[in-house]
C-alpha cells in the first residue's frame, strides 16, 4: 500500500515536472524530478529528464553526471536499453524544439545525442539540417560526422524522407561542394524511384550549370537522379544539354535519343531532335547526317503545327528554339522565319492560358502608361539578358550602357542566371545601371519585377538563345518590347521591334518578319574598341614560316560547313606557301578530322593545316589573331564578335554574304568600317577574294591601313553616335506607343 502511494506520488511529481519543462521553467522542473527520484531511485525516466533540464540550463557537466550515475548500477544489457531510452527523450525534445523553431537549442541537444551515439544516422541527418537552417553549415559536416561511410553500410536503417529532405536542402545551399555530390551517390542506394523528387530538382540542376557555371557538377547530379527516375524526360534532356556543352557529344545525343523514344508526340520529339541536332553539329558541323535530322525536325514541327498542343502550360517555352539550327544549315530566311513564327504562336497560346491572370495585370498597367503624359520624365529602359558577363554580347553591349544619357533615360538591368555568378563584367553592368537585379537561370519573378518597375521599353538581348527570356517577353511586362543584338529576331508575337540597319537585312525582309524592323541609319551595333592582351601563339610555335601566307578561321561546331570548307581548300590550293590555322580544335576532334579528309579530297597537303586550342581569355584570343594575314569567315552563319575583333585588329576578312541576318553580319560590319574588299556575293567570289588577298601583299596592307584609320571616323567604332541613334529610336518608339499608333 505504501509502495503504491509512493509510486503514485512519484508519477504526479514527474507529470508536474513535465509541465514545467514544457513551460521552460527548468529550475522548478529540476526540483520536481529530483523529488521524484528520491521517491523512486530505480525509475530511470526521471534521471533522463533531470539531465535534460540541466542541459537546457547550460549545466552540461551536471547533466552528464546525472545520466552516468543513473546507469552506474546496470549490467551491459540494461545500460544498452537505458541509453536507447535516454536518446529517445533527448531526440523527442529536439524534435519539439525544431517544431517550435527553437533551432539553436535543438542543435545543442542533437550535439549531445551525437556524443552519446556517434553513429545515429537520423540524428546526424537532422543535425546537418539544423546547421543549414541556422546558416552555420560549413560544408565539412558530411565528412566530420562520417555520414557517407554510414550510408554505405548494408545493414544501416535510415528514414528515406529524411534523406531526400536533407539532400534537396544541400543542393540549394551547397550544391557545388564535392561532398554534397558524394552524399548523393550514397543516398540513392537507399531510395526507390522518386519521379516527383527529381522533377522538383530540375530547376536546381540548371542553376548549378548556368548560374554557378558548374556544368560538370550539374551533370553528375543529373546522372545520380536518373537512378531515381530512369525515364524522366526533363532529366534526360537536361543531361543531353549538359553533355553537349561539355563536348561529350555521343553521350548527349544518346540521352536525347532515349528521351525521343519515350513519346510519340511531335512537339516532345521535336525537343529531343533539337538536342540531337545540337550534338551532331557541335561534333561534326553541317554534315549530310545533320541535314537529314534537320529535315526530320522540320517534319516534326510541321506535324505539331497541324495539330497544335494547347495543354503544355509554361513547359511550352522549351519549344521556342526548336528551329534554332535551321539558319546554320540553310540560308532561307523566309522559310525559317515562317516556321519560327508559327512555333512562337503555339508557345504564345499556351502561355496565355497558363498565365492569363498575370498577362491581364501587365496589360492593364501598360495601358495605364499609354495614357500618362509624363513627357518630361526620363524613359525607363530595361535590358534583359543572360549575357551581362564575359560573353560576346556582354563585351559588345557595354558601350550602350556606358554612353546612355542619364538625364533622359533610366537604365534597368535584369540579369538572368547571375544570382550565384562571379564575374567582373557582370559587376560592371550592375554599377552602370540605375537599378539591377540578379536572378537564377530559371526565375518566375522577373516579369513581375519589370512590370512593377514600370519599364517603358524592354530590350531583349537573348532572343532564342535562352527560352526563359522568351517566356518573359511573351508575357509582355513592358508596353514596348524590342529584340537587339543577341541573335536574329525571335518572332514572339509580343515583341514589337527588331533592331537592324541598312545592310544586315535585305530590303524585302519585312515581308517575312513578324516584328517591325527598325533600321538604324548606319549600323545596328558599334563598339568603342576591344582590350587586347599578349599573344600566346606565334608562327614558330606551330611550325609556320615567317614568309608564309596564313589564313585563319574559327568556324567551330555548328558553323562548320563542308561546302564552305571546300572553298577554303580551293583558296589554299591556289595560294603558294599558304596555311590555314583553325582555332578551337585538336587532332582528335571530329571536325578537325573532317578538315583533313576534305583537304585530301581537294589535293591540299595536310601540312598546310594547323589546329590550335582555345585560350583562356578574350584578350589573348584577339592578340593571337595577329598571326593571320587573312581571316576566312563562315557561311551561312557568319561570325559576329569574331568579325568585330578581326576588323579592330586590322586584319583583312573574306565573307560570303547571304540573305538571312546570320549571313550578313560580317557584311554590315565591313561596310560600317569602310571596307568593301573581301565582300563576296557568290562562292566563286569568296574563292577569288581569298586568293587575291593571299597573293597581293599591297592590297592587304592597304586594307589594314584603312581599318586602322577607320577607328577615328567609321560608324562601327563610334559607340557614342550609335548610342544617340538607339536613344532616338527609343524615343520614337515611345512616341508611337503613347500616340496610340501601335
């Protein structure tokens, strides 16, 4: 009877102590637990709770002493069970503290659990999770706690939800740490198929690849995730893209092919076929096989256009660039533009359904601006691009930012894929803009920010090179929208204007452009110059005699065209003591092999070909151009930045002019530099100019002199005048809009 009364009183004291513990009155709780222990010293639960209250009062040594005393009279089997009971008490309190967002206390408790049981896998997972939440995670905890070896044990029992939760968190906060990737390799062995988990991580893979610039790490994660969803099309496409950019072309093509065979839908197959074209062209240029795949791509798009999909949601934006490689294969702007516009219409219809509410909001704001009569206020000009960095577009567009009239224009920069990027030129752009924003590669808030900023004219520098930018432009967050510089026009219905000049598009181009072509009076692009470094390549380095004639080409990947390369071989054959330096290859790469095969077919010695690798900086590349006597341009896709750099360095250029924008870039640049020598309108003229420039030293000298002199007067180098012309265009565009003419 007495024992029962004591036991009942002890239970009451324990319950009261639990209440005080919950109220965080640790002192009173400790008193009650001690009283309960005095009533029943053999009931170990009160020792565990007493030690916990002491621990929460930061009396750690007393807590540990309390637990040790409680276990001192037990045999090994009892001690093992008591340890399990103690760990349950501590873990339960840690979970409660986590739920109450008392993360520091939870972390402290779990540290003590770790000391008692260093191999408790769930505790380690939760401990790292708390470190991330507290922003104290250093990146070394995975190794310090021995997490990977624990997960590699066959007998380990682990909560898969905890694993997924922590790994996903690490991919957000510490993705580029090799330990996070190593953890992933151990994690997947404890998981079954997880397609939804994989879907949630696809944007993060792109962020790792393009915001952090770690494509190899993104590919590593993607290949791990493929174990959790072997037939995941978005993942297969991401891997195809990563592999192609890593020059692992065969793997990229295979991933695209695997995805292709998972569907019979023409729109989905067109996405995969486009990756196959990318891999094949990057690997071997515009070969017969590529032409066949391009023809198949066109048939897929034709089937899609006959029965347009209307249920793709925002995922439709991947379709924008499914005709991207057509201009590399053929100079047929009317046909290419029609296909591009029809695909853009399908994308627009899907986005207008998926984003109806947002689009309506932007339309209302835009109309409100149309009726405002704030003519004395500066125009708000927004520039959006992935390329505000060390990139061709980044080098060229900086002059416009530098020379803008800040009394008349406010400049906003919306930088895509810049959130985690370290780049000096990107920082320069941020400083030049009145306001700049840095986003991940996949961002949903860009359009809303543009609309909230009340941008008057939005300039897209990416066009079809980045489908995310296409989707933003399609939402029409600004009243007037323009495409400039980065590529040809996108044909997105919500883009009003495409910036051109008198040369870069033929006179009849408006017949097949959906945007209004806005021709600047002289040139659609101008630069104030280029920084030039120290050359890393000299003739003696690649065994070329000083008195030889050196031709140079940088027609890599998709720009390699066998028909044009054949013309280049004819030039070499007709010019004694001539060599062709081909930049960006080594002898093992497939395109390099094609050059050697073609040379043999044309009766040109392989000794006349020199292959050089890429260099680390643009400044070195420009300096290395001085190895050349003549640069041979590509066709049907000309050089752009490479042409500007060639002309700035004073080197004669031979270009083949076509009909499409991509086939007229070098033409307009040469005209705006005051040079007509080297402009060819036929294949025969291309060869003739190549031979003439190779054999006429005086002509080369005259061209070099004219190019050096042009720096003082030519429109191509007058970036201030170009900026004034762009600004005038913006003012006229805005006037047209506010007058209700558009």
